[in-house]
């Protein structure tokens, strides 16, 4: 199978009916980087910066952060990289940070909430990212944003750091694109205001699905209770893809859904044209994509998601479609 996938490496990621779908990789450490060349991926759709913090024994200094980010950009070369600012708290604890007692850590003081309340940490990370991208393009996203106002505040921190670097005569990135992770359901009802402001968006379906169904993503008793291919999930995801298109903003889906061929097929059917996946899933998802007839699967899916549809999940229909193809 592996050799079979390697043979697909140089084929463009275009479906049988000529639709181009970019496949990017999720990464977080230096060891992930060789996979870009191996797979021929279009770029890194999600770089989880907290991993460096999680394996360290103390807060990585700005310089160590800068070194990692620069290596990532060096390896990626012309290919785009999306860096996510620290997503700590919740299930991602730092051994050297004083633990705070919270009854519901997933709903607690985490990610951008922590970043905005303790901006020192976020500022130093943003500075490292801006400096690592001197003379190049920098793409940034903020995790767990739940209101447009939080995005504004986070972007303001980036702008302040840019001003600071400029004033002190440091080199700057050629271009800075600032986006948002869509993973808190409240953002679904602020999409117009949000897409007015962001440069791009990235859907974190792991958290979005967890919060949509109020089912802990890490608890096997409830994590599989709801099918991600149910109309509720797909309608929510389609709403995002449609709004992004309306505002002319790029959207990538970077949760685990994109890493499963049948789920990825559903995402393409509802309008996603950029997926970011784990390296091990790249071959299987690409193989699916090359065989796919997007017009046919979109025609199958549309009535199943329409008002009045009574299906509880689209899985059987998608499965039989995939098997017949
Ligand atoms: C997600 O929530 O889907 C996501 C991509 O981020 P993480 O899995 O790191 O929370
Ligand atoms: Mg997440």
C-alpha cells in the first residue's frame, strides 16, 4: 500500500471531474517536516505550536521558538505554513506551569483566552513568529476564539508587535495573514462579522464537533455517540464553507475528519477545497480524491442535507457511493 501511495506523489490533487483540492499536512514538531517532501503536500495547514511547549521542561525561550519556526519555514520553502498560536489549557497541560483547578477544562481557561489574559506569553510567541518569517509570508491563526471581539484583540497584539519590530529596525515579514480557528459553535452565528475581518479561516472539527454535540472528544463512552456524518455536523460545516466563499476568504478544514477518506469525501461534497491532514492519512485521502466525481457526490448530498430530509446520517449513502465509484 505504501509504495502504491508513493506512486501517487507527483500526481496533481485534482478529482476525476477536474476539481482541484489542496491537501496540506498537520504538524507540530521538527520530526513531522520530512513528510512534506515524502507526500508532496501543498503546505502545512496547521502547525500546532504548543507541542514544542509540551515536550519541554521549561517555557521555551523566544529564541528557541524562533529557531523552530524558522526551520519549519525553511523546510516548507515556497509552500504555505499556517502557525497556530499556543493552544494550551484544557487537555494540553504544561508540566512546568502551575495547574489550575477547573471542573471543565475543555470549557475553561485555555488557548486564546489564556493568551489574552496573560498577553506576555502570546506577545513573545508572536514576536518569535514575526522574526522567523523575516522577508517571507507569515500566516497565523488563533485557537478557541468564541467572539469577533477576541479576534480583534488578538490581532491587535500582532499589530503592536509589528510596530515594535519596525520601530527597532528589525526585518519584517513580506506579508502577514491573520486568520481564525473556527472551533467554537458560537462563531457559526457571527460568520458575517468574522469573515469581514479575517484573512482566512481554519475549521477545527475535533473541537467544533465536541462542542456541537456536547460530547467529550476524548471520552470513548460519548465520543462515538454521534456520527460526524450526521446532517447537523455537515450543515454546520457547509454553512462555514458557503460563507467563506461568499466573502472570498479561504477556508481549510484541519480536524481529524479530513484524515478519513469517507469523511474527506463528504467535506469535498459540501464545498471544502482545502484539507489539512495527518501524514499517515495523506495517501489514502489522496487516492480517494483522484477517483472522485465531485459533481456526482454533491448531487447526492444536497437533497440529503435539505430541509425535510429525514436521514440521521449520510454514512451509508456516502459509503455505497464510494464503493460504486
Ligand atoms: C481541532 O480542534 O479540530 C484541531 C485541529 O485542533 P486540536 O485537535 O489541536 O484541538
Ligand atoms: Mg482544537
